[in-house]
C-alpha cells in the first residue's frame, strides 16, 4: 500500500488514491505506446527503432504529468506544438524495459490500448536482446510495430521498410 496517496483530495472530501492504478487509467485515456522506425545509414541494419510512451494533457493540468514523471522516475515534459498540449515522454529502452513495461504488466490497461502495450512490450524485449540490429529481427519488429496504433500516422510504412530490408538481404 506504499503507493496510496491519502493527501489527494476530490472536492471537499479526502480520498485515498491508488496511484499505480490511476496512472494506468490515465495512460489508457490520454497516453500512447509507439514505435517509430526511420532510416539511419550509419546503423548496420539501415533503420533505427525508437520505442516511446507518452501522455498528453493541457498545460493547466500539468500536475498529473509531473506525478507520472515522479512515479516512474524518468521521462521529460515538453510542449507539443501539434495540439498545444504538454507531453510527458519516456524513450530510453532500458527505462522502458525496467520501469514502464513491468508497471503496465502489473496494472494493465482496460481498453484496446492494452493490445498496443503488449506489442510494445514484445518489441522492447526483442530490442533488449539486440534483435533490432540484424535484418531478421528487425523484420519481426517492423511487422509487430505495423500492427500497433492502426489509426496513427506513419512516415515510413511497414511494407516499404520490409521491401528495403529484402533488397539488402
């Protein structure tokens, strides 16, 4: 019960907040697990894989993002000019694997976003093993990432990346 926050208030009544569950619910509504893949000639496989988790909120409600940052002990806060919000984002693979993935495995999401998280966790595990550095492993990551966030925008489509990898093989 170390993560209960009795000092949190809702209106005039003091309530106990189960912070880990609250954070999972908040991320379920306002967050995103994503994996971007972009060309990088300097890398052996020719493509860079960048997993991240982020949560956006109006700047006047930044206290929730600060609490998320404190809870996980990582990530940065920055303005998101695309929608005039403030965004908390964590991108370090080691941090994602050691802090973010275990949290959401213990406190799962309740919406379809849980599927995105599960795919995200698999990609992080593949990357921890170094699979993103060889073409075969990278192809698997591309296939999994292509199933995430179906309504999201992608600069490099999975089919295009896979075709490029096939040409290099």
